[in-house]
């Protein structure tokens, strides 16, 4: 209770008022309060007057008793009783003949580079503090000892794009309006006080020195998740306690960024990921002299946030009552959702699936960045290339150059095009003409009647035969003699094959294989190695049935070797490959956790792990186990767990070794005994040891495999034994496995083991789901490495967390074993040499204007790390025909790079 009345010794009543109270004085006499430094007293009638000044229509008559009309005609009048009281002096305005001429000034926001660090949901915006700064500059010079802003409203967000701002102030009242494009974007009142202390809520501000803090990185990680993408000078919060009640701010001789940092502490209060923008400030007071005196002693300035008083104080600045409004986040481009499944080479498919499979085979075998194709259309069929074009749009690093010829006579087509693919109807009848159009490694897709039977043709290999509802599609390729002089058997548990394979790939064509006695990872390794220098010499065979061991002289393998597939899989009695196919549109159900059961998240204290836990809690989970090798280490982790526990969630943190069966058994049994039956297990563990394959070691492979393969196998064994009613067994995989990524052969292999394990569980009637994620925005390894740079990785842009969890909800209700979610980057950013090499470099480095690049600096000096280097090397090789080893690439200067491009252009 804020106010208590109690009798004193003279039998008079005194009033106790608690701290942090606001008292409305209903009399016209001042109140005397002992602890007036902690109580805000305001005259009630003064408040009514201020409301009237702001344009509110007050019903004053409701403050008085109702009068009954009509009154008796003999009722005496009161007017003679009312007289002027001249005992008090009142201040009166003296108006001269001059009008209150507004102070007006225009500003062009172009020369403030630091403002680019104020990003809201990916959009550069002018912060409210900068708008008030412009008002300050218009109203008075910086030399004033203090200034006050009151009742400030920020009507709309102002984008930062060469914007013109117009400020208008009435000097006598101090009312201001700020315009953009003749529209009011902000308004309020500004004045220079006679005594700044009269306008401040004198709250104490002393440093508590809490032992548990959020570091600067953790503060801006939290804000970034909400949609505040601050960088540069706008990362002014150096640290704060877990309750954000105190901390320190960085002073950079900039009022705009410092005041914005104070406002950021309000945004930190919200424990959700909602984006709330400031739309009003009740009062902002700046004691200029006091503030400069404090910050001149140290660049760090302590702040206090008094939540009951809604007041933030730092140095000589005090902000009272920041109002915020919920803003809808921008919708990201929809992710491409696919399943990764085995497709036999001879099979029945619908037309779209057939074209998808064949297009992926063409790209995988040729490793092309542009499919040059011609279709010869007869009068009785619709062309297929428009469908293929849409398929290519979903392939991030590939573009298309298609021509449709509405004639049966292909000789009119320019033979110099060196086509990768020709599509036609009844191709065998025109075979000689079509072969003349196709490049040495080119393909032919022929459309035949469903009853058509293929007869072998010299110098052509039949790759696939697909029966669709209307026709039969056959993919053919020109034969090519390839001799495989080395065979290596792979196993993820025994890595002694690694040096042998590394040596062989330097000079020889190599076949690697594995038998499916247990889940293996050869598919993921192969897709990664083939994207590296010399990797095209590698082929893999994976047999998932009981078949003879690999022997290049065996009839069983000879026919498949002749087809020269990069990846060869024998499953269910058929040769085939793994392909990404679109997900079917199933009816969606609302995902919900069981509050009586527990959920185990391995890697739960990592960036993605904490956000997954929050999503599970939001969907009803009340018992969670977070597994981490090192346990709690940061204030960010402690703050998250504290918020969950305060809402009634039982959170256990475990450091048990989950890479062993015994460790997993201990983990699951403890979860069951202390929290309840386990409903779901999730493995998000990641150990990245990136290096090109030739530089990998057994140790780097073991470290990557332990966090993925070892944990997955141990969890599989234990949950089969202890969790008979398990609903979710979810392994977070990566696009590095399904699509390949240079430098991540060990990581690709580790994820591939998990994927084959999930397939095995599904075949056994158990839950099993592996998700091939692309790069993730906001949290995780990619987000940490890239920071604010939005650089595509292998043609994919980072997927927002909100999008990830919408996708996850859909995946969890499906029966697929391996699925994929990626967001495709714009093709003109990723591919094609319509851009210069320098343009591509600038984009990867996040540089908007290539003219500012110092031509004498090396690429390493410009900020090219190994991750960016791998992408740039691939762009150079695929788009420009320039092959430079990564170690040499980073030592190149910009001018040497330009010279190399010029030389290649003249060849």
C-alpha cells in the first residue's frame, strides 16, 4: 500500500507515503513530504490544465455536484458574492505587436555516416534521438546549460535514404513539429529551464556492481533477436545486470547515439522477441554542464533504470516514461521446403518430379553454373523448358540460357552454342543432328510414348527412365571413358582411410564406397569434396542391400560405372540417387508440447538451442533438460533460464557426456525420474573444424563426428530402450550434407550419418527427423561469423528464426525422415559475370561502393576470412574461369585481382 494514515501522540493523523509514489495534490497549497526526493507531487488542477492545453475536451462539470434545473425563481443570485482575490501575484504574458515567428530549418540527412548503424528490422532509420537532436540545434545552440523536451510523439518511422527533414518551432511556447515530405513525423515541446532540477525526478543512481551481467555482445544479440540491428556507435550499451536495472553506456561525444543507448535499455526490458518502437517520451531532461563534467572523466557512463518510476538516468541525462508500440516484423522471402529422398533411376514419377530429378543430375554431373539448353518442340506437345526454368530458379548457384525451337529441323540452331542439354520429342529419329549440337559432356532429354522401349545406342548412356502419366522421359548422356584406378572403403568409426584418399585425389580418379551395415556418412562427404579443387575426380557407391563388395571388374558395378554418376546408391534392389523434391501440401495441425512430459535438448545452451527451448516453452513445454559440454557460462544464458523458471518451467542443465551410450543413458534416466517421461529429444550440437579436404586430419574428423554421429547413435540406442512412447527424435543437419559446401567434408559426413540413422528409425516404425538447415540468421555459427553482413552462403541467405520455427512446426507433423529448409539468394548477386569480379568482392565484404576499396590492400586486409574466401573462390572459378587456391587468394591485392580478370577477359 502506497499511503497509510496513523495517529501521532497529539491524536493528529499523519500520512506515510512509500517511496516511488506519485501524489496528486487536490488543494492549492504545497504538500510537505520528508522524502520528497523519492516522491513526485503534482497538483491535480495543474494536470487538468495541461490536458486542456493539449487539446483534450475535459468534462469539468463532473467534478461538482449536479445542479437541479430549473431552480426556484426566488433563489438568490451568487454573482455579488464573487470578487477578485488580489492577494496573489500571477505571471502574465505581455504580447508585443510582433507575432510569434516560428524558428524553422531544413536538414539533409546525407553526411552522417554513423546513422547507418541504426537498423530496425533490416531497414536503416533515423532514431528518435536524432530527431530531438535536430530540434535542439534549431531551437538553441549547444551552449545552453540545460534543455528539456516534453510530451514528444514520434508519429512514424523515418527511413534513412537521403531524407530531407524540416523542423518548425514556436519559440514562446516551445511547441515543435518535424516534417518529412510535408508530413508530420514528430512533435512535442522544447524549452530551456531556469532550474533543471525542477524537471527531474531526483532518483538515486549508484553502481551496484552485480556479479552476473550481460556483456555488450549479449546485449546486442538480445536486441538483434527482437529486430534491432544496431552496429557501430549505436552499440553503446557496454554491459548491464540481468534485470537491466543498471550498467554502463559508452560516451562517444555524440548526443544522438548516447540517448539512443539509454532508450535501448527500455527495449531490453521485454523478455519476448517482439519488436517495439518508441512512439513517445514524456520528458527528456539534459543537464549539459553536469553531463560533460561526468563524461570528461571517463568514456563509460553508469546508468540506472528505475522501473517503478519509468525513469532512466545516466550522467546528466534523465528520460521519463518512454512509450513503445508493437511493430509487425517484415516477412522474409519464403523458404524452399523439400524432402531428401532416394529416387531409383527407373521409376514412375509425375512430370514435375521427373524434371527436377533430371535437372539435378545434369547439374551434379557437370558442376555447371549455367545450363545452356535448346528444346525442339513438335506441334502436339507443350514445351518443357519453361518448367525447367522454374526448377532452376530454386537452385541457388545455377542460371539458365534456354531457347525453344518450334520446328522439327534442328539444323537451323546455331551449332556454336555448345549446348549442355537438348530436349526433344522422338529424339532417336533426329539423333545425328542433335548430337552435333550437344557438348562433349552434354545431355539429351527425349520425350517418348509410354510404350517406348529404349534400345542401346553407341556413344550414349541411358541415365534415367521416368514414366509420367502422359509420356516417358529418358535422360541420355554422351559416353565418356573414365578409368578409376583407386578404390577406398570408408567408415566413420575407423578413419585410417583418410590419408590414402587425400593422396589419391591429387592425381587419380577415385571411387569410395560404404556398405550399409550401419548408417554411414559417405554421401555427405562426397557432396562437399566434389566442390573443392580436384574433387571432380571422386565418385561414391553406397549399397544399402546385401550385395557383393565393390569390384570395378564385377558385372554388377560395371554398368553403373559406365554411367559415370557422381553418387551411386543401391537400395531396395535398384540403382538410384538421393534428390531434393518439393514437400506436398499437407493439412497443418497446431503443434503442442505435453506439459507432463520432458524435452531433452542436446546443445541447448547454444544460440539456436536456447531459442528452440523458448519456442518449446511457448508451445506448452514445462519440463526441459538443456545439455552442454561446458554448462552455464554467460549472463545471457542465466537470464533466459531465470525467465523460464520464473514462469513455472522446470529447467535442468546437464553436462553429461552424450557422445557415449553410458552418458546418454544417465541423461535420459535422470530426465525420466526427475521430470517425467521423455516426449522429444533434439540434437543441435555443432563442432566445426573447417578446412579443405587435403588439409583435414583424423582429429578434425573425430571432433565433427563426435557432436553429430556419436551423439545421434547413442541417443538412438538409449531411446529405443527407455522411451517407448517417444514422439520426436530430431537431428539438426545442414545443407552442407545435402548440397555440399567446400571445406566442410568432415561436417558433411557427420550430418550424413545422422540422416541415414533417421531413415533407419523411420523404417523401424520409430520417430526420426533430420533437418538440413541453410544458414540461420540471428544466432549460431553463421550469424556470429557474419555479424551484420548479409552475405549469401553457397547461394543461400540466412533464414530468420521466426521462419525456422514455422517450418519446424510443419516438419514435426510429417513422416519424412530427411527434409530441407533454405532461402534462395537473388541470382544476380550469386551468379553470372554480368558483374565484375570487383563487384562480387565488394558484395561479399559488405562494401556498397567499389571506389572506396584501397587497391593496394590484400583481400585479407580487407576482411576476407576463410568462409568468405571459400565463397569468393567458387564464384571466380564458376563464373569467371579463374582458379586461385584459397591461401593465394587472400594474399592478392585488389589491383592484382583486377589484372587477373583483365587477362582472363583477353583470352
